[in-house]
C-alpha cells in the first residue's frame, strides 16, 4: 500500500516496517484529520487463509483490549477491509532494545544502571498486569506472554517503556492450540520448562525477562552455544556466569535480581512479576532514580531528532499528511528502503561469549570471544535482486575505543550515565595501579607463545569467520569475492558488509558484522524455512526436489527458503510438467497446480 490509500476507515501515511507476519504503516483515522497517528499492523496477504495466523491476530487484539496498562502497547481496534485485516494500535515513536543496545555500543555510550533497572521494573509491571488481569466476568485470565525479548520491548523518544506483541501469548484458563512439546518463542529467551514443553506459568516470562536483564547488565546473553540444540542443553543444565565477573561495577542488587530470575526451578524464582519490580524500586531505584526524562535523554543522545534518518522520515510522513489534507497535494517522502540500512545498523550484534580476561565496565567492547551476529541483521533477497556494494560504497566504522576499567562503588549518576570521580584516585594509588599493570603486562608477554595475536591487536586487525548453515555459500566481504564457506579472513577492525550467495537456492543473505581488533568474530549465514502444500489434477503425482513421488496434496514443512523444483507426473502415460518455485522465509505456500507457474 502507498501513502494516500485507505484501509478501512484509515488513510495510509507511509510504511514503517516489514515483518514475517505483517507490514506496519503509519496511518490516521479518516474521521479526524487532527487525531494522533496510529500504527496499522496489516496481515500479509498470503497468510490470510491460514487459521493459525488469523488466530494469533485475534488473540493479539483481545489481549490488547484486556491489558490496559501504561507499559503495554494499546490496541485500538481490529480493522476489516476488502484488502484483508489489520490492527490499529498505539503508535510508539521509538526503538526496540536490540536497536538501542547496538546503537549505544557503537557510540561507546553507557546505558546507566538506573535506566536498566527502570526498564526491567516497567516490563515486570506490564507482565504482572497480564497475569492478574480478569475477563468480563471477573475471572482471572492468567496471561503468559511467551516472547519476552529485546525486539518486543520499546523505549519511546519521550521516555516511555512499552511491552508489545502478545501474538503468541497464552491464557492459561483457555485451551491452547500449542501442541504438547511444541516450542513457541525465541530459543535464547526460553525458560527450562518452556524448553521441556511443560505447562507454563508467569515464572517462565520472568526467566525470559531475566535473560534480557542479564544482557542489559553485561552486553551478552547468559547462554551462548554454536547451535540451537546445544543452546537448549545449556538452558536446561548450566548456570550463567555472575554479571559482576564480567563487569565488576554491576550493582549487587541488580545482579541478585537477574540471577534469581534465571534459576532453573520456577519455585526458586520470585513469586510474582510484582515482586521483581518491588525489589528493584525499593532497594535500588529509591536510591538511584531514573525517570522518563532520563530515558528520553538517552534516546535523544542515541537517535538525535534533527539527525536520525528514521525519526526525520517519520516527521516528514506526518508533515506530508497534514499538507495533503490542506492542499490535496502530498509531498514526496523517502521510501522505507532508504532508512532500512540504518535500522539494520541499529539491530547489529549484541556481544556474547565467555568472561573476558580484562573485564570492563563498558560491556560494548569487552568480549574476548567470538561474537555471533544476531538473526535480525540478516536479510534474504532473490539472487537477481541482490545489490553488490562497491568497496567505496561501504562504510567501515572503526570499533569504539576501550575505556578504562571501572570499579564497584566508584560511580556517580549524571543524567543517564555513570562517571568516575577523579577525586577517588590519589597519586599514590594511581602509581601503584600503573606498576601492577606493568607487571601483569610483562608477565603476559614473557609467557605468551603466540605473539601474532598481539601484533594483530596493535595493527587493528581482527579475524572474521563465515560459515553456512547448510551446503556452501559464496561469500563477498565489502563487495570483494572471498570464496566459499567456511572462510576465515583477516580484516581491518570495523563494520563490514557480508553477502552470502546460495547459488542452488538463488538466495543471497546480506548482513553487517562488527570485526573486533584482536578477536575472532564468527557469523553464520543461515537460510530460513518455509512450508509448502502442492496440489494437482486427478491422476497426477507430485515430486518436490529429491523427495519421493506422492499423490497430492503433498505437504512439506521446514523447506529451505529459495528456489525449489516441482515435478507433476501423469500416471497414465508418464507425461511430466516441471516448474520452479521460490519460497520466502517464513512463508506458508499453497500451489494448486502447474498452471501459471514459471517453467
């Protein structure tokens, strides 16, 4: 849809985002030209016939109406039109936590512990509202969100904290369409009981929120593994490293809250979401308060209103709508594609890994292990549409400078940042510290067996390892053809553009990766999955790729995205019709026959 078109009783102002289930548009109600804009979440056309997705949409609307709370996104109404269905929702002008953490890391800018505590307390209050909400008859509905993750927590530019996306939430007093043992949610944020497919309660969401809390304290996930199976094993069996071993400045009460929420047994966690918020507010925020103004200052510093391309575009959409209402002429506004790269940069890698040898309060540069790129930085595009950037077109951003190590108890709150007090160090203390550092460095160099790593750090070089989830992929780094996966290459530290081309699938994955000086950075080019149903005329059989011939309908799940070969064979004479079909990541495709498909 384009600006100026209508959907139900709403006029489209411009697209805000693309998703696997819906596209989101900025819109306004036709009855009031001065009304506050809304976010119109429009289900993708190919999902309209799928009952599971329709149910998720219906559930999200019902949850939004029941869960009225300052920290929960407000759902205004469901909108039906000839073009499909949508949800009109409160427009949240801000960024999600993945974008915020990544932007802060790139700018070497700390997110203060009071702001972290305020965010976790606010989300806890939102989850508590869901668990204690009642229906029209006054009966508790016991809502479990089941997808508490950085993508679903937004901070607005005016300082609000909002929990969004109740699409897979569950009401425990109602039957669910989740089968026994079926996993819903993102693996890294799943509780042990969720991994085991057990019956869940509010304490599962508390575990997920504690994963998010841990990330905000340390800059890495508490459980990191090379694949999903190993990750789930860690969640079930291993305890995370205490945050203070990664960053000694982490306040004790914040560490205590995060680690208690990550306990394996639900009974060992806090009894309620409200208890989490109470501890944070009573024992920490009462001494080190953080208000909406502090969050707003953080957001302005990360995404300046007069410079941030995403904010500027949204303001132009609003201005264009006002001008079109008055004059009938709509000024052009840059399309979403022109700011998507900036949104991708703001969804860049959250550092993960083991404890660094030299922990630092600035967790954004503290990882000494191989960071894994977030799935959100990966885009799938048909190969013929892939843009190969020239080296001159790629900005390689140098990594942020490593700050000095802070020590517990030595900070002061200044706005939304922590600063060291210069007066806390005497000349004698500084001299002793310098001698200790010199001794440690001498010891290190005298016993080091591999001086090449030292030389690599000093020269600003890092190692990038690129692997493919399946088969081999042709890799380009900053437009230069490197070879086929797996590859390992020394590069100048900074942000690089990586293109992974899966020739057999006719798919190119594009991502941006931060290469850290003196470190091995690993990124995985992972193809997505899709579901396919193939029908055909009576008397024909169907073969998809190298699968056995079957009588239609043929239903296949978890097919790799990209190009597939479908062959229909007439049983009477063996006549064949062969077609090619491209599946999109997350798509559920139904093919009724070979007519109309490309050969």
